[in-house]
């Protein structure tokens, strides 16, 4: 893959190349533990991620190949998530993807920790962090949805059910943590444990923000996983969270992708 863009003062993980290959493999190989099957094709790696939703990680570089690749990939599902995980190829293919009806969704960066974590200037007070079992996923899901919506309104029941379904499916490979302050569920963290340990969800309910809760949970996670090869967190590329993580020591971009969405014509708008 093309080396990611880094600032002059960005530190590089000592095993950058190996970590990058490992993270990419999470999207380009099957994960039987959670019944995520897939296969390699001439255009990239494709897998079903829902009843009528597929994901494809494009490996092509020629814009002229986009229509044939999308047509073959969308045959399996009405909705298609298309990922391009190289900045140069993403730029080269962007116009062809849009011309073919793909709508840009977002870009995501994966940042590896390259130095010691620093505790927040002011602690969160009495913070209790617990690992969540299947029976407690509903509470975790409600806090996650409120945190990401920047709203204290109760999430819709169907949204909670859908979130619990996704998290329950990933229980064999993921760990979910709930941060409790003054007896109230305040924040959530989710990560994939392993030699390359990834935090993929981190959020705090609005009444509990600016108290160092999320950073305290992140520091606790980093300390627990310090014996592994790498500690990684992902965020929207160019967003405020990514900028914060870089300041906190997650300076090496070990993976990146741009995501588009394509809906087959027969499915309608």
C-alpha cells in the first residue's frame, strides 16, 4: 500500500509494515468466528455483512474497471459498501465511482500508539469500568447511541435492538466496556483484543463530557494491552477525535480507507 501522509513530527510505529498488513487482513479475509464469509475476486475481496448488504475492498487501480467490478459485486446484495484502502488509488478511482452512482460516505484512519499514554490533567472522579456480558448489552447499546447522537433522548427501541444484534454477533472477537460514574452509565469503549489491539468505539454521554472519562478509559485499555505488538484506535479522517488521538500519542497511520455506498437500481431510493 502507499505510505500514508504524515506530518514531519509524526512518530512511526517500530513494526509499522507488519501492523499495517495485519489491520488490512481484517477486511480482506473471512472471519469464521462471527460467520463473516468472503472470497477474493479479480477486483478485490467481497463478503456479506448483512442479509442484503455486502462489502468489497477494491484492489483495482484502473478507473475503467469500476463499472464491471461494481456490477459483479452488487449481484450478491442490494446494498454495497465499497472500500478503497489506498490514498492514491482512492483519488484515482473517485470520479469513476461517483459516475457509476456510488455516493461518498466517509474516510477512516487507523492510528497506532507510538509513545506512552499521558493521564488526563483532571481525573473523572469515581469511575468504574466494567466488561459487559451478553445480558448487559442493551445498557451498553443505549449509552453508545446517546453518545454518538450527542443527545440524551432515549434511543428508539428498534435502534437499540439493531445495535444489540450487531454487538452480540461480534461478542466472540470483541470486548465491550461500560464506564460508570456516580452509579450512572456514562461512557462506552469497544475493542478487538489481540496482539494488535484496536479500539473501534469510544463515546461519552453529553452530561459527562469534559471530565476526562473517555481518556481515562482509553488509558486503562492501553495499560492492559501494553504487552501486545500495537495499540490502535480508529476515527473519521480529518475529524476532531483523530486530531485529539494524534496529540495523545496515536501518531502513526497504519491503515486508512475511503468508503462509498452503492444501492442497486431494483432496490429503489
